[in-house]
C-alpha cells in the first residue's frame, strides 16, 4: 500500500448497522463479559481497555467490544486504538487492524508501534519501514520500541540501506544501550555481515541479558569464528548469566564444527546440569555436534534417548549418518521415520539423495525421486538440484539431463551440478555447450562452475577454451586459491603447456598446499619429466610440507613414465618409513606398472605375490600391460585368466588378452576371446582423437569419412605416406591386430584416428603453427614412428596426448625417447 494511505485519516465511524441492546453496569468490581451485555452507554475508556485486556483472545468478543467502543464514541482514544490493533493482529485479522489504524483520528507513537508489531506478527515486513519513514516525516515521536520493530523487519528483509539509517538513529538517541534494542541492532548487523560493528554495539551496552549474549555468540558461530564464540560463552558464564537453550545450541554447534571434542563432551554435561536434558532443540543440537565430530555412536545414543522428537531431530540424525558415510544406516532410519507416521520433508530427502550419490546407489535414488514427485516437490530447487547431482554421480547422465531440462527454475548451483556431471561422465564437449547456453540465459557463473569448465578443457585438451576460462576467472575477480590454481595447472599440463603450469605453480607455492604440489608432480609425470617431479617433492620436504597418499601416487606415476626404476623403489620404501603412510592398492599398482614398463616382469610378479592384501584389478592390469608390451605371452595369459575371474565385465581385460593373442598370431584364440565378449554383451571402447581448430573441437574415429573435409584429409595422408616412405619409413603391421593381408593392414594403419586428426590440423591451421592432438587410448608404435617422420617433413611441432602421457614430436624426435 502506498505511503499516502498513512496520511488518509477518516472521520469517526458511522453508526454501526447492527442492533445492540447491550447495557453496561458501572460498579466498582472489574468488568466481566457477562456484565458487558447489560452495561449502560457513556462508559469511560478504561472499561473498554479492561474488557479488551480480558477478552482479546476471541474474535467475536473483540468485534463486539469494538462495536460498543464506536457506539459510545470513545474510538478517538489512542490507547484503545492501539489495543484494538494488537487484538486484531494477534488473532490474524490484519486487515481489520489496518482499518482501525487508518481511521484513528490521532496517530501517536503507541498506535504506530502497535501497527508495526501487527505487521511483524503477520509477516508483512515491507510495511514496517514505510510506517517508520511516515512517522519521521509526520514528526511522530520515535521511541526504542519503534526502532526495535523497524530493525526486526529490516533484518527479515535484509534491507541494509534502511536498516543502517535506523541503526544510526538508535545510536544517536542511545537506544542501543537498552538490552532489547541492542539485541535487535546486533542481529541486524550480523545478518548484514557487519560482525565488527555488532561487537562494538555489544561492548557499548552497560547491561546485557541472555538474549544479547546469544545474539553475539550466534554471530560468531555464523561467521565460523568458533574459538571466539566459545570464549564469549565463558565470558557470559563469568558474568553470572545463566545459559538458555539457544546459548547451549550455539556452543554445541561451535564445538562440533571446530572439532573440539573434549569441550563438546563437557558441554553435554552442562546440558544435563542445566536441566535441559529433555529440551528437543538442545538434544537435536547434541546429535548434530556428535555427527560433526564423527561420533555416530554417541549421536545415536542421544537420539534414541529423546522422549520426543521433532522432524528436525530425525533430519539431523539422518544427515549425520550420510555425512559420515553410513548410508545404509541413514536409509534404515528413514524407513523407521516413515513407519512411525511422522512424515518427512525436503530436508530429509536432500540428505538421503546425497547419500545415494555418495555410494552411486541409482536404484534407491530413483525411489527417492519418485517420492519427490508423489509429494509434489518438483518445484523445490534444492531437491531437484540434488537429483541432478545424484544421477550424474551414478553415471546416469541421460536421467540427469531429463531432470535438469524439466526444472522450471534453475540457479547457478543447478547449472553447475549438470555441467560437472557431464564433465565427470566424459561429456566434456556437451559441458562446454551447456556453459554457452548458461551464458545465453544470463546466469552468472561462480568459481565452482569455472573450475569445472577448466577440467572439461583439460579433458578435451582445448587450450584455447582453457585460456578463455582462465581469463574469465581473473576478470571476475575470483580468488586464486589452491583449488583454482591446481585445476589450472592440470589443464595447462594436459593441454601440453608445461611452462604456464610451472609459472602458476611457482606463483602459488607460497600457499604451501599439498594439492597444488600433487598437480604439478602429475603434470611433470605425464610429460616425462620425472626428475622435475622429484624436485617438487624435495622442495616439499624442505618446506616441511607433509606429502599425502596422492603425492606418492603422482611421484610413482612420474617415475614410471620416465623409467626411473631405482628412484621409484626408494620412494615406495620411504612412504611408511619416513612419512607413516602405508602403501595402498593404488601405490602397488603404480610400482608394478613402473617395473612392468621397464621389463622387470619377474620382479613385478614377485611384488604382486608379496602384497599384504589381495591385489586388485588395477595391480593385475598393470602387470598384464607389461606382459603385452614385452610380449610375455605365458605370463600374460595367466594374469588375464585371473583378472577375468575377478572382474568378468571389464572390457579392457578382454581387449588386452585379445591383443596378446593377436600379437602372437593365435587368431583362433583371438576369435574365441572376441566371441566371449559378444556373448557377455561387452564392446570395445572405440579409439578417437580430438583436435581444436577454429574455436571448435573436432573428433575423429578410426577410418572416419564423416568429416566434411574427409576427401582433403585422405588426399593429404596419401601424399604424406609417399613422403615418409621415401624417407625410409617401413610400416610395422604387427600393430594391426586383425587377421587380414599386408596391404589391408597398411591401409588400416593409415586410417588411425590420430593420423586423420594430424592431417586435418595441417589443413586447417597456419603454416608452421603447433598441432595439438588428444587421444583416448595409447598411441600405437607405428603411429608414433610416422608422427616423428611427419614432424620433420612439415617442420612443425606436433603434441599428442594419449591415455598414458604426452609425446612432443619435433624435427623427427619425440620427448618420450621411445619409452612410453
């Protein structure tokens, strides 16, 4: 309603249409509702005030008293107007309260304050600041209650502009020294993120009640300043203030989130000593605290001991289980909740959906999705975003996309969840297209969105787009923390640009973050710079930066790609000896891969047999790959048989076994293995290569003739074939693992995806510029040889990133020195 309505004051009410024969009896005793019906006219206002005080809890009584006030022509009394406004507001009839206010002949402070309180009680927060401004313009006295009501409204609206003006008024008039008003000021400032100003107001107050202390302690907890919040609690107790349930809830939250287990247990004791052992609010906070401390046994004991529980209590327990990876327990508790008939809400479902996402439980996730639809919660943004995330993490990208597209409203978190899901499931190109769509719909990307895009560019090897996202991060002023820098290091390394990655690492090393170092070590490793990777490790030790499990995986991988066998063995030994890190399965897999690549198959086999636990498929696959590389057919067959018994649905095992037999020219056995794959419904992952040209990523499959430039590509490849043969190239047809004649094998070799991509690169990029290829599988020996010849003939640097590492081809040489 416009402000002008506040200035529109009507005349006194017209005579009511209702016929009333009430007569008031004036006597010395307090009035009763029975006497109200027989009282005479012309009663003093105090009688109506007493009646309103006694009978304000029933609408018909208030309405009748209101009628008699009008009939007796005492409606001009401002204190009666205030009481009527309060009565109607408390009963939920705000329109009648507003009517009384608008028809008041004298707008005084008490009337305005009553109307403000009515607006607050009925959640009409927007009206309060308007009324506050009207009071100022009409020179109506503003007292401490006026300011308190106005600040509460601004806090709910998060209206910092008007709220700050009110705070200035409060401080100028000294109202903030009163505990109630001071608490309102503190709450407003904290909600607006001004904790320092809130603390100044708190320190200025001569007397502070428990509400004031709760406000400032809660503010520090909200800002994650848990130590300061705990210190304030002890100061409060030292001042002789008895903690309330809100105080204890704030303390428990601070203990849980700061990891103060001892203090948390002491706080539990104080809860019991303060006789709050039956308070549902406090006990729920205890459940939450123990969940944050990863003590689910104690959380469960508190939960089960509760005489009564709110839905918040159930949700806290379910969320605690999910938070601590106990997804089955969370599901069991949910079933118990449903059986109890208590019902559930969106908070319950969000926790369970996140739990399903953690363990990739698609079946239960679909059931929860059905619950959302059945309860009509499809418009809940948080729930639907969780559903998109769950489907993505379960690998069900199609269902995630359908759920995403059906959402009427989406925020940046929803878009990011879908984008990350596409990226993690290998749909990096689709993720980049989705980002373009996001920009078209004017949704501003946040730091998480941009970092996930960096990972997409890394997967595609798209340097141009990666640089664009890097620029986007800088332009939008996102802080370059360890996570952002690590993602960029990974992107530049995977796009073949190790020097920009080094520069980022050196600029960010002052952060002394192990994730940052791990990214750089892995980057050096994939480029074959094993010694540089070891230098980063030495630098970490010098700076007393403790390496973790991932550090040693990255180091052992780097040693494997560089043939640093002795260095790798030394690192493996020092893990537990120097850093108290027990080697896990992935570390054994890296060391077995290191030994197998170097041809030390017997030593690798002995290591597998000496492992303190059963080797996983990763360990055995590393050994099998070495058997294939070094053509140890007998050991390879034994390892493959063992692998198939462990993981009979792993396509890669069958493909590798088939290749081992094919290289041994045992074609009947090759056909048997491939037939076994068909029977079990397994398909070989098709080889493809990517190249970025003209701000677009082009994909080529083996013997691909679908590209618009395929005729030019094949013509150029034919010309290159003649030139490399003239330079001494002899095809290595052992790379063709099919039982066909030699001429067909040569033809198949020249149809490999990386050769098509290189030819397209030569056609579509400026003369002399670098060509960058990304391949999803390992480069074959013949393609490796051919690419060396091509780099020399065309006088261009060609960078190929395969499934194992980078190959930098320059002037007929490769950076891997033929070791990959």
